[in-house]
C-alpha cells in the first residue's frame, strides 16, 4: 500500500491510475488525486483536491488531466501552489476515460461522445457521436492512431490526423463485457474487461481508401 496512512492510500475507491516516469497518480471516489514518487519508494508527493469522484486520469510531464463524475475534464499543474489550470464542461454525463498529448485532450463519456479539445488553441475542436460509450483510451504507434474500448466489448480506432480523430473502424477481440482498459505498445495491443480476461496480440492497421483492420492471434489470460 502506498502512503503512510493505515487507512489506505485514499478514503474511497481508487478508480484510476496514470503514470509518467517515476511519478504515479491515483484518482479516487474521495474526489482527490494523489501523487506518488516511485523512485523514492512510493512516498506521497502531493495531493490535488477536486469536487467530484475522479474516474479517469492522464499524466504528462507538464499537466495532469482528470475526468470526473460531475461531467468535467479538469486540467491541473501539480507543480504549482494552486494546481487548478482549467475546468472544462465538455459532456452531458460522467467522463469515463481521458487521453492527452502536447496537442490534444481526448475524453469519452457515458453520453456516448468523444470530445477533442485543442490544448494550444484552448478550445473544443469537435465532438464525435458514437453508438456506445467509451471506457478506455490509448494512443497507438507514436500517435498514429487512437484506440478505445467500449461498453459493448468492442475496440475502436480513430485517426488523429489534423485533429479530426475520424473513426477508422471497430472490431472484436473476443471480450464478452465492458472493455475497461486498453494499452498500445510498439509491438502489441493489450485489453482488459469485466469478463475477467486480459487479451494481448499484434494489430495491423492499414489506412487506405479501403481501410483494413485486423487482429492476429490474440492471447487470452483468464483472471
């Protein structure tokens, strides 16, 4: 257990984790984000207090992005004495997943939309209406695509080209319930689900006039 409090790291459910280098951030239903220094043995490195349950996080060197139950995406600078940078109302329901880089902040919500916020322009670019809601987001190969898992066990791919994030397609890797986590690495895509399985395998994504999506030999681990 991280932290010295015998009651635990948080006073509510820990619902999200995000890391950058040796820094780990944990978000909780107690409306806080706590920072931990793994390089120093997991000691507490600060706390950010919000106003609603923290459901999802994205951690970058310069900012921390939190999505919360009160339909907001909040940007913090944990290095500042007053960490709040901006609070954005981009959705009509709870924010369930976020992803970010130096250009965009992406957020998925129970309102079945994916919102694209331009960090440099400081404005919402657009929202994409979906037939399901997203629970997990992950950038792919050097930002070449955005992967997402939804509440129907499906994976989605979006193109970040010029901030469009146009849908490239969706497919199944065999999950039978919510895809609660997705992580893209240079060699594979990893997913986890409330069906108690973790799946891993290589993904071939070809962006052409006729788009090709294929997943080969996914390995299933049962939990």
